[in-house]
């Protein structure tokens, strides 16, 4: 088994601030994802990475940057936090190229004041 | 582009009965994979069951089963003998067959199981 660790669990930022969310996995998975979940809504894909140094944009990539520093870690940066923004950011990982399930972290809850 | 649609926002059932949730999808790929996930009240998201597009037989895992209707691009989730602990949000998701494709989710269906 393995685990996906997201840090921090809670993040409070100010409007216009640049904020970084981190994700680490020890499954040795190739593919990693960042999703955003707004209250009571589904998961929308921000970025994903098939392998180290790869980045693919999802439907919600505007306003975000991502970085896959190494196989086990995937970071997401909110380039300019929007006031009253509140969402949970979920990191996930899976084996590359195989249709196996995706495993999720517990999320980072972002609040912008 | 791929798309997953869940039109039922919420369903309420009585314990020990069966609940069925709908999901339709859009894809241009001939090969794809369909998944159902459950999000508990704590926010944890867990994988439940999967259907491969090339398989005609409906997948079954425990008290979860799928109703795969390929001509209708439909993949329904059926939960039999529901328990209070089945109260959660259920997400349908799809991944196209070629390597490197992302997992795309529907908006979810909230299931409430009462005694």
C-alpha cells in the first residue's frame, strides 16, 4: 500500500497572494493529478503529469501553475488568489498507461480573505 | 473531448433497499474505462468499481454492480441492500484508452440512506 500526503491541510491566503500546495506519494506511481472541488460540486481537473517533468493542462488550468519536481511530488501554485475563493484541492496518482484506479489524498482546503 | 454527466443531484432511500444512479459519458475513443468513486462525509474519496469498455459483462464488486449500456453511452451504479454507511456522494468518472489521458469526473450524486 501507499499514501498520498498533501500539505498544508488548511491554507488561508490574501487576495492577490501567490500560494503553493504540495503533494507527495509513495505508491511509485507515474501519473499525478490536481483537481479542484468547490462546495457541493464535482472534481474539475486543473493539471496532470504523466511522468516526471511532464505537465498537461486540464480544463481549469487558468490561474494556476504546476511543477513535477520528481516522480513522487507534484506542486500546484495559485498564481494570484481571488478574494472569497474557497475550495478543496485534491491531489491524486495512478499507474501510467494502465486503467487502474486513481488514489486520492485528503485534500488542501483553501480560503482567501 | 470527453465528458461525464450525472443528472441526479440527490437520492434518498430507506436502508436495505436498492438504489440506482445514472451516468452518461461522451468520448470519441473506441477504448475507455469507466469508474465509480465514493466521497464520504469526511471528504475521503475511495474507488468502488470499474468497467472496461470492451467487456460486455457488467462488473460487480460486493453489493455494488454496474449497468453498462454501451449503445446509450451509459454506466449506471446499483447498490443493493443499502446501509446507513452508504450515505455519501458518488462520482462517475471516465478515462480514455490511450496512455496519458486524464480521469474526468461527473458532478456527483448525493445518496442519503435512512433507517
